[in-house]
């Protein structure tokens, strides 16, 4: 048992990704960031649990987990996602003695993003056991905010030249219904159908603050509205090998988002189509024979990201990606308080050298029919990117050096679950 948690601790030390050229903010604004932790239990285990029977959040990926052992039980869950993104953007500066000196921070942004979620599960009182789960959860997050002050590097008074801003709000929520049945002893199958809804609004603003500036204030507002109803279809399996081992697997079919991209002018709207690829995944749930009754989880997902298509960028070349997730859970205080640790590693489709890693921890309190769960996760990345707003806007010389960008994501989940009947 000590070896398991020691391994997770060692993995947590590699949460810092090596710096590479990337455009994580623009990719997020364009394609969205999938929400993988739709409950405190899921985040505490870093998203793993494809074989964990009873995990409400992971039933969104593997609907076979919907199957409820206790007939007639109704389970309700409500919670709040709180994500915080800290971005520190730095430019290289030089001196006349050694040339390059160091990076200096010129823009620091810290923003919170909140999202509620609700889910419900019920085992239907039929002769052949069938369970159903439904809910509303975030699925693709397009939200991003950025602001910077522009100052004259040659003016000793550090004169303010203007402000640059990027603001985008937009979250595609998934309304879903999932079914699971036991076809033979120890084998459950499941089906989930989800519908995505929402819109994306963005604003780009340049505000010069120097009287007589040759560049007038600029403001561009865009709205991206879904013009179709995207469906998410998942199939899943769960098999209990014995009292200590269970395995699960799922497939999520490709889906397409169709947008109408409109400027807040008289310009003709632009039609966009984003085709997201097939995803396969499998996992195991293993229980140790010990006084702690510890469980370990391991998941592996493979996404055919090379099949991703953007109608506005026909020459886009992504590579297939994989995700490796692991976690451990055990209960203390007479099985009333869970302790969870998790780690995940996710390759990026446009740069294999820049991975997305996460460490997480969670706990809770179970009493009677009630469950209170909370969890936190941390992800840190460094990458290099061209200046988002060229200095030539304010009459300065163009800066060709890349910025160093530090991204730190904090994830928090808190939810309440009640088992009725």
C-alpha cells in the first residue's frame, strides 16, 4: 500500500511540462477544452474510474457504470465546478553587456470560471434489471480572458500607451440520458446519448491611451451559435471478474459542431464545422486484501485526433493522442471518509512534446444516505508563443522574440449526493 502512494507522489513531481512552442489559449478559444471531471469523486482520482461501478461522473464516458445494484434506489447529485486559470506572460529582455538577460513579466491574469452540474440515477423496477441516469453537465469549455497594459520601453517614466484585451465566454453543456442493463451475470452493457447546447461570445479590444495616436480604438465582437444539434453517443461495457477485480471499456462515436460565426457588423456570417474524432478507452478497478480495503484504478484512452477537421483550416494536421490516468482510494473512520489521489497524463494533438499533466486529491464524508465530496487538482505548463498584440499597433518596433507563457490551472469540485428509497 505504501508503494502505491509513494509512486503517485513521485509522479506528482513531473507535473511541470517542458516548454515548447504552442498556442494553448488560441486552441482553447477555437476548439474548447473538454471537461473531464464532472464530480468531486472523478477529480479526486484525476478522471480515472472507467471500471468503477457506481461512479456517477464516469458513467458519462462508460454508460455501463449506470447499472445500480439496489433495486428502486434513486440517487441525486448536485455540485459546483470552480476552475482557476493563472497566466503569466513574459518577454525576453537584453542588456548591452551579455545580450539576453532574462524574462520579465508584462501581463499577469488570474480568472475564475464556475459551472454547476446535476445528475440523477434510478434503477427501474423491471423483471430484468435496467438503470437510467440523466443530468446536465459541462462538456466543452471555451472560456478565456486576457488583459495587458502596453507601456513605452524607451520612456523612463514607463508611460502607459494603451490596453489590449481578449474576452471569451462560452460553455457547451451536455444534457444526457444513459441506460445500462445486466445481460448476463457480472456483465453490464450501457448506452448514453447526449445533446450539446450553448453559444460562444468573444471580444477583442485595443484601447490606445496616447492623445493623437495614429491607431484609433478597435473593438471586435463575435458570436458563434450552434446551427445544428450535436449528439454524443457512447457505448460501454463493465465486467466483474471476481470480488477484487473489475474491468470496463467504452467507445465514443465522432461528433460534429456546426457554428455560424457572426461579427457585430453587417458582415456576412461565416459557417464553420468542427469534426471531433472517435475515442476508445478501457480501465480496471482492483481491490487489495488489506485492512484499509484500498482500491486502485487505471485507465487508458486513445483518441484518433488525426481525424479532427476544421472547415476553416483544411491544412490542419493533428496526431492521434492518448491519455493515461491512475488513482487510488481508501476509506477511514469506519468507511465514512474516503481519501483519494490521482494522476493523469494527456498528449496534445498538435505537439507531442508538450503534455498536459495533472495531480489531484480529494476526500469527503459519508453518513447515512448523504455524501459530501470535495477535490482539488493542479496542472502547470510552460510554452512559448508570439506576442498576441504586436507592438506596431502603438508605433513601436515589432518584437520577433517569443513570449514565455506560464499557465497554472487549479480545479476544485464540491458536490452533495443523496440516496433515496
